[in-house]
C-alpha cells in the first residue's frame, strides 16, 4: 500500500523561525576540526533524493547554481551500490524524475547526469513532487534498499517560492514512511511551508539562503550533517576484520575461520569429512551377495548329493 493512502492527522509544528540564515560574505557554517575528525568522518550510507524546484522564478543562471550545489554534494559523499545512492526529482507544475537511485553508482556518472538536467518552467507543485518521490523514487524497484537494511532515507528539497499545492499531509506521510526531510529555502521561499515539510528538530532540517549565489555554502553544513563517525577507525577489538554498521561495528573472520562466541576472536574452521556411499555400489554389492549366496547353496546341494552317492557306494561294497 502506498504511504499516501494512509489517513494522517495534521501535525502541529512550531512557528519558531528555526533557520540557518546565510548572507553573501558570511563566515562558513559550523565546521569539523580536520585534525580530529577527517580520519574518522565518513558519509553514512544513504538513499538520497534531491527534490529541486525549477519553476519560472528560478532563472537559468540560478538553476545552474543549484546543479553546482548538487555536484558538490555528490563530491562529499561516498557513492556506490553499497554506499550512498542518489536520485533527482525535478519539478515545476509537473514532476520529472531525472534519474533513479539504481541508475548511477559512480561520482562521474552522477555529475554528468546532473549537468544534463534542464528547468521545467512554470508552476510550483512541491506537494506533488514530494508524493512522486515517495511513490516512485524511494521504492525498492527504483533502487531504494529495504527498510530491514536500516539504510537512512533522506530527501533534500530546494525551492525559492510558495507551494501551489498542499504540502503538510504529504510531508507527514513521507516522514511516517521513514524519510528524513531537509528543506532549503532561497530568496522568496515561504518559511512556514519549509517548516511544514521538514523533519524535526527544525533547527537541524530547515535552511534559508538569500540568493542562489551562496547556496554552495550549505555543502559544508550538509557534509557535517551526513557525516558519520567511523567506529572501526576509532579503535576496535576484532581479531580479524572490523565492519562499520551505522554508529557501531561488528567483527568478521577471514576465509577459513569462524567467529567465536565472544563475537571478537576467530578459530580455524573444523572440516568434517563425510563419506557418502555410492548408492549404485550398494545395489551392486547386494546383487553380488545374492548371487554368491545362490551359488553357495547350489554347491552345497551338489556336495550333499555327491556325499550321498559315496555313502551308498560304500554300503554296497561293504555288503559284498
């Protein structure tokens, strides 16, 4: 069942203007200390869908800035079939899925696909775009990993206007489906609509920039947000192999070894040799045994017959 078939109560959201307000020339947002985090910071695996507004209010030069922002975001991620997968949903009065999560697993291919995106012109149907993303871009058929894999599903919406359709219920349904939503507003973007779309806490999920010219500054903020600590790099007690798993890790053994009960150390795998009888040989053996028994019985009968004759001859000789 599609998530938008659910009946959801309207969510009560705070009216607090919780945003990151960037002006041209402002210092960068909070940054990570490279000395302490670069070796341990790695983007966690994501199913990431960008939902971008390309309505008439977005000039072509401004839209190119959005595409540069997307390309820079791709550069900050660990992209791959087993890492982060990326899709783009483009919208105006209509919605177009530019490419799916299953289409590109390399940074170069992704950036080439982004460079080919064209604006759609009129209208701002943000709610329809969110609904399309959930029903068509975040599906397993389109390349999203199953929920059992615990891969985070993230949508980043970039818009500069007021939605011309309803966004509250469709956004609530998307969040209920397990999608974390970030809302990025530019210039004339409606702050209330951004808050209705975004996940909570709003101060971590709603962003505002004055112009498309400074949207690239958000790249460092998203890098920090999407960056996860590498537990294996911080130290582990696995005897053989350490495997990161979200904020934790687990141990694996090299080929030919098995993990012990302590889940840390490894022991050489014991190989049990099982001799399997060839059923054909068994049947042949039974047939041979039966034939041998029959032959022995025939020989025994013949010996008994010969013995009986000898005894009769001996009796005749004795009487003579």
